[in-house]
C-alpha cells in the first residue's frame, strides 16, 4: 500500500495566506462579466484543469480595436482586484493592444483582436477542454427606440 503525500495548503501569491484551489469557475465568470461590460465579443471560458498544468481556466475574449482590448483588460483587472482581491501575476501585450494576456495563476485571460484570435485559434488547440457556460448580457435598446409592432402585440 502506497502512502499519499501530505496535503499542504496552497499559498496564494496575491495574499500570501493559505487558500483553497479554485474549485469552481467563480473567478473566470467574474472576469467574463467584466469583459462583457466592455462589450467584449465571443466570450469563451474553458476549464483546462484536466488537460493542462498551466491553469484551471482560460478566458478567451475578442475586442475590435486596440483601445477596446486594453479597456477590457483594465475592466477585468479592476473587477478581480476589487471583488476577489486578485491581481495578475503577469500581464503581456498592454502596449500594443492586439493580444493581452493576464495570468492569475488558476485563470489565464486572453483578449484578442479578431485576426489574432483566428490565427492562434486557442479554442481548437484546447478543444478537448470543457466549456463553461457563459451568457453575455443582451444588448440594450436605445431609450428612443420603440419595440416592433409584433413585439408590442406579444406583450398584451
């Protein structure tokens, strides 16, 4: 009978206190919501725990300009800092804004311009990972827009 190694609590580099490993997608979902707040598109959360030692989750997001890519990255960083007291261990690509990578240890965020996302095609590369459901918020109607005639009839 072989003995299993002793369980050692993980030390979070952000707090330097013992912490539990990310057991669910809470952090990834919070980051996805922050990306959605900045109109990030094609938001995909992949649970890569079973197929990679790099992280537990990947978040993939598309931005349509370098300014938007940077804004999405800042939004994610702010939300995870305020709500979860987490800061990226490492960030890459902030200057160019074509592909920003934020490494939170158990979550790695990739924010791409469309050409970079298509070229690297991480969804296909990590295609054997489980996808975590995320439903982006519905686009809001402008305040001066009236519902279509068929919609008003359906509401009665």
